């Protein structure tokens, strides 16, 4: 069968949550989406609270992935331990709560594996190697389709991961930088790849925060807690169409919505 997977870029702030709630289900219906993965690590600006995770599920997500801000809101720790549909990066050490890999039932009993990884270039070097972590998970992965959210800063690291997993998983997409890329494609061995999905939240912003606040930072002003921008919003995402019998991606298509 052909499986339509929707991957949604990092949700930023309450306005991003509201925009997701208004648009996700209509998008899924319009494009015949079978399974949806949403990155929610910025739902609280930096981090995510349990109520915000529940709001993302209520909006229509099947699985939530996270990233480097997972522990900015420690209230999420118990939620991650209990809810197997919410993932934190698998290459955090085993000293933290939660899981970075899960297998979920899709249509017609298709087993959909979702892996959340985090990069190390220009990030916290305390993470385990994401490449060898992926190897370890795939050795025992009992899934028909495997999807990977790679939360990383460097486009080179994301590209390397795509080629490293080409033919072994069906889709690899990047999150974290909040800027959508136009390089969606199917790699030579059949893995769908996109360097970065973008974000879901304030459109007139710098990565979701108030432009004046970002400018102040680069001018050397006093640091301040990030504040989500106001105004119109956007949802940036991509559809990965997968042939489950051949276990390969057929196409990658950006899907973006703005106020």
C-alpha cells in the first residue's frame, strides 16, 4: 500500500499550538494522511509542558518528537516516561527518562517505527553518537516502515545522516533550525530526505521569536528569555509517500500553510 506520512516542523509557543489545532486535521483529511509526526520541543518557547503535549495530540498528532530543549521544562519528565507516543532523542544517555524509539500500528496493521535523534555539531557534546545509536536501534527494529526525525544544527550532519541511513529507513527529515529547505528528494536507495521541515508558529519572526529581541542579541544587548512573536502564523511540513511493500519512499512534497 501507499502510506502518506505527514511530518510537521517545530511547534513554537502558544500561537503555534493554536495554529496547529486549527489546521492539522483539515490538512490530514485533504491530503489523505495516514500517520502524523509533530516536533513539539518549542511548544513552551523552549521546552514543552505536559498540557502542551496533550494539546498536540488533540490537534491530530500520532507521535511527538523533541530535541535539545527537552529538559528546559522538567515537568515533562514523568509524561515522557509514561506516554510511549512522546519521544525524546534516543541518543540522550540512559540516565534520563523516556524513550527515543517506538513502533506504532498504522493502517492495515502496518508497523510504523519512529526514531528521534539529535545531532552533535554545534550542540551539546554530551549526547551519544547519533549514527551508531541509529545502528543499534535498527539491529532489533521490528517495523515495516521506519521514520527518523533528526534534530540537528548543521545541514552537513543532517545530509550525512540521510545518506548513512539510505535504504535502511524510509524517511529522514531534519528539525531544529526552524528554516524550511527546498531539497526534498528520494535518495538513491529509496529513503525520502529533507534537510529541515521548518517551524509551526509566528510567521513574522526570527525563528519564532520577536525580531527586536533577536536583533538586540546580535547588537550585544542584555540577554533575555525568548518571547514568541505576535501576528500571523504558519505551519511548515512535508508529506512522505511510502510504498510499504517495496519499503521505499516514492516522493517528498513540502506542505506549508500561512494565515
